[in-house]
C-alpha cells in the first residue's frame, strides 16, 4: 500500500475545519487504510488483482465497513491507521447485492466509530466530505451531484446510488460523511460524466441505508442469509437501447453456453430487453440462483434461443481464512 506521505489531495479540494459544524478531524480519524492479499488462484484474482488497497470506516468496536471488492477472497487483510500503526484484520463478510464488505480488526484500533446516519434525506447540492485515511489532506470536500439508478457491467445494480463531485482519487472504501458528521455511504467507483460539454469525474457511492437490513447477517454468517440472486457470469454494456456482452467469466454459465463478446441480448424469458437495468430486474425476478434463464441472443447476423443454468457466484469464491 502506498505510504501516506506519497500523495495528497490538492489543497483547493481539501475540507476545511471552519466549513463544518462537527469535529472534522475526529470524524476523519475513523477512516482507516485497508490492504488485502488474495491468492493467485482465486476466482477474482485476474479481474481485481492479488493485492488490493483502499479505505474502510470504523462503525463499531473493531468493525470496519468497506467496499466488498477490496476483500473478496482475501487471505490476509491489514488495517492502516492514520498515525502509522498497522493492525491485522479478518475479512468477515461481503454482500454482492449492495457491494458492502466487513472487516473485523484482530487487534485494538483505539479509535472511535463514525456514527451511522441516513442516506435517504441527502439531497443534490448537499455539502459532504469523502474521507480517506490520513485526515484532511487525503480527503475531499465534495457535493452530492446526483442520486440516481446505477447499473454496473458485472451484474450489479443500485436503485439509487449517490454521486459526488469533485471525485476522490483513492475512492475505494472511502467514507461519505454528511454535514452532520455521520457516515452516509461508502465509495465504490470513479466514473466520468459529461457536464456542459466537458468531461467531469465523479465518485459513485453505495448509500448507507442499504447496510442496515444486511449488517446482522454479514456479522453472523459472512453473507446475507437468504437465497442468492441468479448469476450468469457475463459483463455487459448498454449501447443504443441494446444490451451487449463485452466479456464472459471463464467459469460462469455464459461461458458454458458459449456466449461471446459482441453478442446482443434481445430478450429474457421472451420479454424484450432494451436496457441493462431492465435486463437485471427481469433476470432476478425469475427466481433464486439455479433457475434456468432463457435468453434470445443475436450473434453475427444470427438470432437464436439459449437457456443458461444460473448459479450462485459465491460458490466460485474462496472462503476467507481466519488467522
């Protein structure tokens, strides 16, 4: 993980104490760095790497909330505190539906948790802080730029994600802190959008209200204790009201059915597909993981029907080891 001294947020984008009605430094002290090691033969090693680094937020005694891709299949997790200390952690749980991940510190962090707020009342234009490990010089004074649906290419969707601007350069697992000094989201992605004809970078943040229904299960079982969604193992994008495959996972149902990049998904279960979000909603409405998924596909001038045997993605993942 890069040393904290190696980079800083540009001064103009750093939060200033006088701009907020809460103890900014105390709130930011609850953000820790996270560094995980993943086995080279892990399912996600090729796509997400064997070494991952980002942030996490202390939400309870030794309990750190982060973004799940940082700790998926991790065999070792280290938590870096702003004062230079390093504490070993354990990847406690991951929820593929929300994207949240939980880490339990295996040593004393000696830091106060950040109070959990509610993301629902947050409005476009609200002043927020994207908190990274290392305090104000590694955090960004942001505003909520949008609250809207987000569909990701990896069979992931949020009905209402939070988007912030300016973007944090080390966004993964960063804490979105409201003007009340409460945690209202966890950083997931950096995206580019066009605004007034110019490209602009924003952070996509998973709203904290999605955590409350799954937190107890993640702590007890490491995953949400209900049937998993059907997973097809395909990466898609939306082009001119069409859902186009841009890649397939080597061990997934789409690969087994010999679907290829550039194939177009025309329909699912006989219902026409015109958007990624519509595709996901119809897919997940068919039933839990294991359900057969009938697709109509267009491939190089030929249209055909194929049935994919969906699966639970978690079955392909290595379980975290407790050291």
